[in-house]
C-alpha cells in the first residue's frame, strides 16, 4: 500500500445551524411478538402525522402507510480500529435519502428483523455525522412476547440483546399468561435491564405517548434514570447471560481518575458492555455530568447545576455480559476523590 | 482582483447573483447534469427541471418521492427515484419508464453512449442498444456508486469492502475486485483511467492504481467527502469534506503518494459540500455548508472569487452548461442560481 500525504486541518467544530432533527424510533422484538400490531397502531392512531417506515425484507406484511422503505439490514464494520463498531449501512443510505424529501417527516420508524442485534442501529446514530445532524435516535422499543420470552432468552442471544438495549419494553400478550408467570418474566427482564420502562399490554395497547416521542437517547433523559437497584446476586445460569450492575456514590468523584478508568473500560471491555449510563458528581464541579454509551461509543456532557436541596450522588448503570469479571465495583470505588 | 473582491463583499450580492436569475423551488436540489443546451436538476419533490438562460425552467413531474440519482443520456437525462422507477426524461416532458423496481430504490445511475445503467439493491442492471432485457451484475452488498471509464469499456461499482471493476469483452462482463475494508460510496475513474477513487463512509477517500491494485489512502478530513471532481491537465482530484477544497495531484507514476495536497478556497468555519471543475481551466467552484460558492485557481497564492453569497442552506449541486457559458448552483433548501459566467454574455 502507498499512502498520500496525510492532510490535516485546523477545523474544530461545525456550528450546525440545526434544522430540526427528525426523531427515529427503533422497533425490535422477535417474530410474532406483535411489532406489526404496534406499528400499525402508531401509524393509524396518530392522525395527520407523516411517518416513514423502514422495514426489513423478512418483515411481516400489511403495514398501513404511504411511505414504506425496504431495507436489507446491512451491517458494516467501521474502519476505525474499533472491533465492535458496526453500523447499519442501509440505514445511513436510506435516512440520507429521506432527508432530501421536500415534505417534512414527523418521525421515522425502523423495524428490525426478529433476530437483529440492536447495537449497529444505535451505533449508526453515534457514528455517522450526517445521520446525527439530521435525525436523532428517539428510543429503542422492544416488543416481547410474555408467553415465549423466557424460552427465547435461553435460546437466543438476540432476545437478550433486544431487552438489554431497550428504552421501552412492551410485555405483550399478558392476557395469555398467569399472573405469577408475569411476575417471573418481569423479574427476568429487570435483571437484564433495570432502567427500561416495562409496559404490560394486550395487543400492544399501550399509550402511544409512552412509546414515540420519548427522546430517550437525549443526554437530558439520563437524569431520569431511576434504576431498580438490584442486589448483586449471581444466580444467572451462564457466564454469557446479560446482566446489569449499578453503583451509587455520595462521595464526589475525581474527574481524572474517572476518565482514565471509564475510557480504558470501554476500550477494553466495550464489546461486552452493551449499554452504560450515568450521572456524575465530580469534585470541584458545580455541574452534573451525564453520559450514555453503546458498546465502545459514548456521548457525555455537563448538564446544568445540581438541583438545590437534592442529594449530589453519582449513579452509573452497566448492562452487559461478563460484568462480574470487569472489577466494576472496585474501579468505580477507586474513582472517589480522596 | 483584491479590490473586486472587497467590492463584492460590500454589496453583499455577488456579480453573478446580480446578473443571474434566482429560483426558489422549495425542495432540495439533489442532482444536476448538463445536456446539450440545458441544465437539468433533480429535486426532493420528484421533479426534474430543465434550466436555460433567458427562460423559465420547464418542470417535469418525474418521481413520486426524491430524485436520488441522475445522469445525462444523449439529449435526455436518466433518473433513479425512491419510488423505484428508472426513467428516461426529455426536456419537453416526455417520460419513458425503463424499469420499475417497486418498493426498492434506484440508488445510482450511469450511462455511456447508448448504454443505460442503474443499480437497485445489490444488483446493477445494464441496458444496451436494441435489447429489451437488461444484463445484471450481482454484488455482495448494496451498490453505492457507479462510474464508466471514458471509453465505456469498464464500469466501476462501489460497495461495502471495495470496488468491483467490470470489463466488457465480447459482450460479456468480467469482474475484478479492488478490496479495502470499509464502506465505499461515490466512485470515479481518473481521466487517464489509471486510477479509481472512492469516497468512504469514514472521513477519507481511497484509491487504487488499476494495473497493480496498489492502495492509496487520502485521509485527515473532518467530515465525510460527498463530492469530488477532476481539475486541469495535471489532473487534480479536488474534494469536499473540509474547510477548503482539497486538491490531490494525480500526475507522475505515483500520483499523490507521499505528497501533500494543495488547499484552496478556504471557507472559514464552513465546510465544503460540493466541488465542480471549471472546464478547460485549472480552477474549481467550491460550495459550502452555508450556501456560499467560491471560484479558486489550484494555486495557494491566488485569492478566490466569491460567486454566490451565503443562503443558509448547504450547496448540494453545481453544474456548468456544455458551452461553458452558464453556471447553476442549487442548495438543500431548493434555491437555484442560474447565471452567466462571463460578463460579456
């Protein structure tokens, strides 16, 4: 290989005069869980709104919308040395095309195949600047079949990932399941994902304003996380089960120590950390810091001063595989300021 | 020239804006190509409009959604749309549907003489003269760019993982693969057909020397490269994607290997989004994120001329009429400037 002289510029940051970003809702869930039912509810009950729906070629038929786009779910590796950094190439192409339309879209819904890993979809919004400038990931909504979820979680990594990545989980078909089984499946979901909102539904009959227009990927919304704090019990059966861990500290953290630890953690273990979120209280800083990550990619920023009279405690949540072997608790504790 | 530039900036309007016409179409301009005596522009409302100096544009309602791709074809244009249609359109409004792919988009089009080519999904479709049925070329991932060499004997198809160069021999296409990790978009042959170059999903362009497949990486850009153009006899490959027009020299045996590019047409905090050569000159038009357009010689010591002032919407296309007399500039808000390039026109 030969290489042209590398060209560098002094360019810093563009002031994107932001034409409003179109929200994108990602719909995941196994075949038969009720994705199409939910999709058609969104499309028919929100009158006067213009949606584009991106479906996959194996998708269920019968979507009631003018603008349905066929996608191929082409997962591309980014050539940036980050092994788990994959994006949906077809999504970049289709979203760029949709942004050239003369009419303004109110929202875009991306339906994924039942066996899809949600990470490349989410990462597309972190990695591609054009996509990030013109659209924003609103929320990942997972439709889960209350009857079959438990067995799907045992049999398929993808089912775990879809639960792990979700901001909202519709636990659908609850009318077909005994109450104590619902409690069990609810607990199983909570163990994987403590911060998703779980809505129990029959025929996906959840209020739509709890599903679309959530802004769940906005850094502001990290402040809303009230994870169900679980005992760090270790009763999962396999080491590759997806679990979650969360930590709280009332002692302010040292910013340098945290950055070293967290940066290194994502670099070395990012493949196994599916999602991370946190609110941080750094010593000597008046503002709250928030972050939100998908695998190795992360978005972080200061988010205004701490509310008066509220406890300045740092909270972090990790969802992933093999979390027990990452010394997360020790690492987090070491970030406390002396 | 300096005094002229200052005068232009004082009056806010450029000389070309004063003597040209401005049309507000209201839909993003997606593509512009030059036919014999007109400039055809595709828009995000599915229309193709034919512009000619001194008259109102002729509007053809072509596609239902967005005109995604366009190229010239004899006196016509070929267009691909997000309505799945591949069309041949004449300026008098005559539309011939070459093929309808239904719910699949027609992402790329190309032509050479009487050969019409489009891509939809992973397949390239080629219609040659007097044949109703297209030949098809399959690829491992969705086609993101198409380019013929100047003789029409080779067709470069960019995709994930590299470029497939198809060569036509005795009516048969044979493939040769040029591999580089990552996703490759728009593709071009150098005018001497010794190189192929692609714009990548990453902020870089990648090239191959065709005869030995030697790789050529051109990196360091702050954003994705959406546009490139070959300029002058050297030639230079001029690209968007930075705050300047970045000009890579492709002369000699090694092209830009180990050499630094020339940078001209600095846009300050704006990024270049579209570049277009001024035919026959060592000069390039560079459009920016704010809608402004500069004309610059490929010479760092020369000052650029402002051709169009800021409109607030990024420049999405620039075309020059076939007789080199008119320039058309279009942006993402659908504002079109059509103006004569020379004062005595």
